[in-house]
C-alpha cells in the first residue's frame, strides 16, 4: 500500500526515513488561511486533517496519507516563521529564559474508505537565557529563517534549549511514537517494517 506524506518539510521526510518507512511526498496545496480556530489544539488537528484530506482526494487506489501541522506557542500566541532577521531576533529574545509549547497535529487518512485518524502531541520546551550577542550569532547562521519559533532543535538551535518535557521528535515536526501507534490499527506496524 502507498504511504504518502502530504508535506514538503525535509524534516518530516528525514524522520520517516529514520524509522524505515517507504513513502512518497505529495505536498498539500491546502490554503491554511481558510482555517480560523482560536483553540491551538483544534487548529493543529484541523490543519493536519485538511492537509491530508486535500492530498487523499487527489490520489487514486489504496493509500495511507499523512498530514501534519506544527505550531510554537508562547503565552498562547502562535510564533510562526520569522519574516526577516529582525523578527527572528525578536522571537528568540522573547523565548529566551522561558518555557513555550510546541503542538503538532497528526492526521492519517486511509483511502479509499477511511478511517480518518486525528491526534496531537504537545511538548514543553524551556530555552536557556541568551545574550543579544548569542541571539545575533544564531540568527546570522541562517538556521532560524524557515522555522516556526525561529529555531531548529535538531540543529545548532539544540544549544539554545535548557530542558524539554515530552516528545523531542514533536519539536522537530512529527511525533514518531504517536505516529507509530496511529498506524497500527491501519495495518502498518513500524517495528515490523524495520525488522524486514
């Protein structure tokens, strides 16, 4: 059966490769601005489901389609990808020395007749205190520019993190343990695939 990742995120592809899944990438063309949810959990779950649903409606035959959406929350404000270096420095200055939440919605749609499974994962991330010079040096590396919250925990940004409570992979962009549990009732055992 085809397994399709409805995302162009290289980090999500890396994580699926890490657990040995054979998959193809068909990025979702869903317009995220169509979703207006005030509750962050509802937001990531809805976006994940819509992204998966858009791709599932475009493919034929049997397939499992995976959609995901990750947000960074500080005091219930969503921190997206920085527009420029000044915004990246501002975000990191706000995150420094504080704890924020990372939420990822995960949706699986089995074609052609369902089911549709939607879950979410939450991780608390505490940043260490950072000087303006450290923030400027990290921003100058270029790493923050296409990352929600302006950091990459799997890269140089790992040295910014003091403590992480929950699933590390969730912060990267795809909670692998939860994904594996969701795949089991759809007939895909990740450990069984890895053993082959």
